[in-house]
C-alpha cells in the first residue's frame, strides 16, 4: 500500500467517526432540551428522539417540537 492508500483509510475512519458522533449528538438533542427546560415528559421525549434517530428521522422532528412545548397549566378549580 502506498502513502495515498493510508491517507485514504485515515480519511475514511475520520468520516465514519464524525458521522457516528453527529448521529449521537442529534439523537440526544430533544432529550437534552427537554431536561434543560424541566419538561414533565422529558424521559418520553428522550426515547422519542432516539427512536426517531434509529428510524431515520420519523419521530425525531416531533420529539424536537415536543421538547419546546410549554407545560399547560391546570384550569383553576372553582
């Protein structure tokens, strides 16, 4: 193998590691946002974020929107 082959392998490994790290960061993002905002359903949002990432983005946008929703206050009792 030549030096160019070794360089190509290094670039490939760096790209794979970067893709994996990016995947983990994006999968954790809705859960981190929900936890930082003290959302009452933060654990469910975390699971939805991971499931959405594993299912190639089906639930991930919904989990992200859900993380930003405000908790509805209860109606005043008469």
